[in-house]
C-alpha cells in the first residue's frame, strides 16, 4: 500500500470529521470556541504515544487512536451544542429505517425482536398522540433516537472505511474514493457523539471516589440536556401516516432496484444534523431575575 493514496484517504477522513464538527456547531463560533477546538485537535498527539506494553508500533493505527481522541474531546467540550433537534415524525422515520436495517441484517431471535419492539411501539403511538409533552418521554425519545443511530451504524456502517488505518499485512485493502472517506469521517464523529448522549445516562461513577449523589446530579443534568433536543410537534395524523406507510414502501423499492443500502447509511447519518436541525446553545435553566432585582431596575 503506497503512502500517497493512504495519506489522501486519511486526510479525507479527518476532513470529514472537521466538516461534521462545523456542521453540528452550525458554523458559528463563540468566545473561547477556538481554544476548545484547538485543545480537541491537540488531543490527536496523545494518540500517537505508544502503549506501555505495546510490542510493535503501527503508525496508522495510532493515527486512528488520535482521531478517536479528537472526537471524544470535541464532544465533551461542545456537548451542550451538539444535540440534534428532533420531533415525533423524524424519530418515527429513523425508527422505521432501523427496522429495515434489522430485517435485512437477520434479526430473528426473540430477544432481538423484543428489544426492537419495546421502544418502537411508543414511537409509533407518539407520532399520532401527545405523550411526548411529558419530560420523561422527551428524554426517552431523544435517547432512543441516539440509540437508533448507533445501532444502525453497527449494522449498516461500512467498516471497510477503517481498513486504511490497519497495519499492512501483505494484502492491500481497497481504498475508497475521497467522497466516501469524507462522508465516513463525518458519520464517524456523529455516531460517537450520539453514543455519548446515551452512555452518559448510565449512573456509573466517572471518577475514582465520586459519590453516588454527585453522579446522579450529572445524570439529571444530562437528562435535561436531552429533553432540550426533543421538540413537540402538533398532531398531524396524515403526515405521520405518510411517514409510516411511505418510508417502508420507498425502502422496499430501493431494495428491488438493487441499490446498496449499506453504502447509503453513512451518507444519511452524516447529513442528519442538516436535515433535522440543531439545538440553540441556550442555558439549560434560564437565569431568571428575582423580583427585588426587577423592582430595583424599575425604580432606577
């Protein structure tokens, strides 16, 4: 595997991550953002450090570790501005896509079908009702949306894009086009971000010695963040019915047309922030002025 094509492929993958980060931020930077972005990019250097018990150093593998660290640091530093804004019908559409991926992926065990059915039923019901006005349902549906993206990625993402980071073993992997690598890098960052939104709900201490009460405060704050990303939509049974019927028909038509749905998944995920919107970076709890303060201002 020659160096130049590999360098181009990795550069395109990294470029896709950068473009996705800009897209998720809406292309708008605020005071301190450039410093946080520089810190995230600098984390790449940590990935190049060899492990203590590493027998053989593979540069391309460590380059991937560095990009992974960049993604984690970026998501952590900008977590309050990366949440995708969704509604009931958007969630229904992605849920149907997950069902399609599951059917084509051979999900046939009772446990798999049960795990898929349990959140799908309230998602369909919600598309025709107003149960998502409740705070708990907002958190559930937003977390379910992030879970859908992660599961689709595991089942439908083209893992062959990562072959460029593997050490040479005598077999040269098929390099993808620059456009595929850019889309793959963009989808990669978006997938990791959504995985974090789900995993942050797990009430496991994140640091040694962290108390249960401290961790639960973090979980509750994260729940409030997720609730901000879910937008209640007025009932529109016809539109919901159109999604419920039209999308499966379209997916079946794509299959009969011979299209490679597996190759389409990274592009669909990569464009999700643009299609679904984003959360405005407002404080979770607005700083309301107290009555005495407002009274003083009136008197002044």
